[in-house]
C-alpha cells in the first residue's frame, strides 16, 4: 500500500475505507467490484489503484486496518480485570458500537472475512485472521462461567447473544442513517434480559 494514503484528509480516507467495507461485506472478495467501491466512495478508479495497487492490495489493507482498529477499541472499552460474564459481553459490544460509529460496516466485513474461502484472499489474510480469532477467544475465555446453573450452557448463551447482536446490527444497518448509540442501546436491553432469565 502507498503510505501516502494516510496523508489524505481523514474524511477522504474514511470515505474510501467505508466504501470498501460496504462492498466487500456485501459480496465477499471474489464478487466485490472495484467499480462499485469507487462509485460508493465517489473517487476515480485511478486514485484507488494509485494507493492500493490492486483489489487484493485493498482487501489486505482493509483487513489489517479493520482488525487493528477493532483491537484498539476493545483495549479502550474492555476493562482488563473484568470477568463478569454479562458485563464483559456488554463491554465487548460497547467496543463494537464505538468501532461502528466511525465505520458502520466494519463488523459485517470481519464476519464475511471469517467465512472467506477464495484462495487469493484467504492466503492474504489467513495469518492475521487466526491472530484476530485468538484475541476474541481470549476475551471470551475470561468470562466467569461459575454463575451458570449446570443445566444452562454458557457457550450457547454467548452464541445466542452473538446471533442477537448480529441480527440487530444487520437490521440497523438497513436504516437510512445508522446510529451506533441506538444499536448499543437495543443490544444492551437484550443482554440485560438474557442475564435476568439465566441468573434469576
């Protein structure tokens, strides 16, 4: 990637990043079109290739940028000493909402990348994808599972919360204007509801 990309105005950087996040998350690597990306970003194709060289160059940059950005938000929003199962989950979701405040499609992109199987794209991100998976798994492993009654699977509860958050996220992203604060408010309600059901 051309390091001069970061010399662009932040608004233009984010416009290009958000356009690429949207298109790659919608279509996956193989079917994503650079024509669509430049159309959404309102830039020329020449400019895109000037900074990223190729479609795979853009995808590689985007994955690296997204995982770094999300990891920083997690570091800022998740208390290192927090082990409470539902409180930890809330803090992770708060980090997710903070990331989406700037880049609404960042988590849809990362979710799509988790399922990426196209060889060119996979070989480019595989090592970083495994590192990102380890970070997320380490967070999950911190959760105190001793609060759960034996008949309730703590893994299933976490997965259920993930499915709920993903559903709310996809619903909110279909609105004309995505608001991360409304997204967070809704998912916190669901987390609190599940917490009361499980721990009562």
